[in-house]
């Protein structure tokens, strides 16, 4: 196992038991069976480790949701797939999700707040894409209220399962129930509170979008990092295409699809989809 991955896994166990603040670097290194020096070769501090864990969880989560809402084809089951993927992710990674929710409630860490707000912005954009596909221009007046309502449903039910330890939730029933609620709101609400101007003020980006050069550098880094030949070659070709466009949109989509399911490539596939607007 890669040392950085080992540290993240063992730290996650300790954070689940004790929380971020109560866990020391010494405890993490003892759980890993490594020296403090080895820890600091991978992470400059405990805060950097926490940041890496949040990124690892949220990058995969946001990337998966974005892929679902933009996937070509019929939209009859889109809303159900969206809800199911969201709750399935939180259920499978309930230990970290539980830590994250509790820490956000208790923490005054501005960096953590800004990081989570940035991922929140990305999630809201994916929800907007989904409801525009599902309901079209008919709900333009209530679109922004609906985005926040869907987020509220996700947050409320996620916390219900994670914080109150409801055993083996019936995911199918939950998702069908939320699909029904969402459709009722989308098709019947006529008095919105959140206007477009207010929403766009709240949603203003906290981080600049990644540049072409930064994306090329990231692709090269990932190409060196992973060993699987298909993903490695696809990353290399995608980097070359950014440097000098050669391929059609169809080929680019295919190359992105080649890397999408690799755990270390989910985020770069998300960034590429944003860059190419696909």
C-alpha cells in the first residue's frame, strides 16, 4: 500500500473514533507503524492531511453526480439515479460523512468552510443542470428555489441516516419518495423566494476555474502516478489535445470515459468535462 494512502486510511479510523481535534500526529503515526518523519514526507501537517481527506471524498462525490446529470440519453430515471447515487455514496462512506457533518457543525476553521463551500457550489451547478434537463423553461421562475430545496432534502435525510444511525435504510423507497416530492414542487410551486440575482450573488465562485496549463500539468502528473495502460494512454492523449487540439468531441468524450472510473482520475475527468462543456 502507498504510504500516503496508508496514512489517510489509518487517520480516518482515528478521526472516526475521536474527531479531528482530539487526534494527534503521534497517534496517527503509531496507528500506521511509521515515524513522524515519514508522516511529514507525505503531509506537511495534520491540517493538510484533513484537507486531503476532504478532497478525496468530495472530488469523487461531485464528479460522480456531475457525470450522472450530464449523461446522454432518456431522463425518465435521472432524478432517481441522482438521489440514489448521493445517498449510496454517503452510506458506503458513512464514517467519513459523519465526521464531516459533525466537524462542519462545530468547527470555526475558515479554510474548511471555504473548501466545503466551493464543493457546494459545484454540487449546486450539477443540480441546476439536472433540473433544466428535467423541466426545461417551464420552471425558470422557481428554478433557484428548487435547487436549494433539493439540497435541503439531501442534507436532512443524509444527517438522519448518518447522525442517528438508522440501520440498513431502504434506499429504493427513500429515492422514490424524494422523486415524488421533487416533482410535486417543480410542477406546482408558483411563489419563489430565491431570485436569480440573489442566487447568483450567493453562488459567486470562491475559487478561480482551472486554467488550460494547470489542467495539462495535472494530466501529466496523473499519467506518471497511475500504472493502468488504458488510463495512462488516455491521460497522455488528453494532455496532447489540450496542447494542440486534434480530436473530435466524440473522441475526447471517449478518452474521458476511459479514465472516469479510476479512483485517482475522477476529479480530472470532472475538470475536463467542465473545460470542454460536455
